[in-house]
C-alpha cells in the first residue's frame, strides 16, 4: 500500500489543473495560490525542499504527467547558475509585483494576476520539462529559490533529513548522479556521507534507482 506522501504526490497535480481552469472563470480563487507560494518556504525552514519534492501541485504534474513526454536530458549549466536564478527571480517577481500594484483595490483583478502567473509559469515548466527533464522548472522556480535559501538558515536549529550514503555498498556507478532530476552530482557527496545540496528535493529518485540500495533518507 503506497504511503500517504506518495499518494498525495501522485494526485495533487489535479489541484493545479483545477486552479487554472476555475481561476479563469472565477479569478478570486487565484488568491489560493498564496498557500502554494508560502508553503515551500515555510517547510524549507524545517525540512529543506521537501515540499517541492512531495507536495507541490506543479511538482506532481511534472513527475506524473510531464515526465511521460520529457526528453530526459541533463540540465544546461546556465540554468543551475546562481546568477541566472537570481536574475530570473528578480525579473519574474518584479513583473508579478508590478501587476499586483496595478490591480490593487480590485480583488478580482488581484486574483487574476495570480491565475495568470501560475498559467504562464506552468507553460514555461512544460517547455523546459519536455526539452530537458521534467523537473527543470524546479531549478529556477522563484519560490524554490527562496526555499533553497531558507533551507540554509540555522535560526531554527532543526536538523533536516538528507539523502545518506551506505558507503560500503556503493560501487561509484554514478547512476544516482545521472538520475537526479535537479542535476545534482549526488556521488560527489559520498565522502561526506550525505547530500547537503540545498536544492535536493528528497524525492527519492536516486534512492529508488540505486542498484546496490546504498542510499536512504535519514
């Protein structure tokens, strides 16, 4: 029987689809997007980018639907660069903020701003996901970028879970690195014993594909 987390991840993409369709008819529903924008950041303070890996509706869409059409190519290096991510964040969120300012005072128009943003970014995610791998968008997602920085804070002093190595069984086959949808070179963390990259989604893809079962979450 699948775990609750896996079950949620398998079907929560339907929330994204419903949001986009209903939001075009009743734009006020767009305000619900605030939950999905703040949740990954809040969760990141405690568990890293676990929300992105298991509970994000778009992440679920990427893994459940988009993966069937993805070319499965490695992420280009520029998409993984901090400079590009920060510039993309500034441009996208700047445009979003400007639209909110122009719509301020009209709840329907404000809701429509959120709906449009979700639709546009989903279309970008689809293009990137088909061109490279299904989770390419997650590398530059503005909320994911903030979640990355939030996960690195030590203010709450809570130890998050990490992808962890059982070094004795590892044969350095690099399947874990090749299978990482975030483009993380998982094997380079073998000596450290755990993957501490702040972009790790704890999605278990590398764990499930390890032929020696030398990876686990702890």
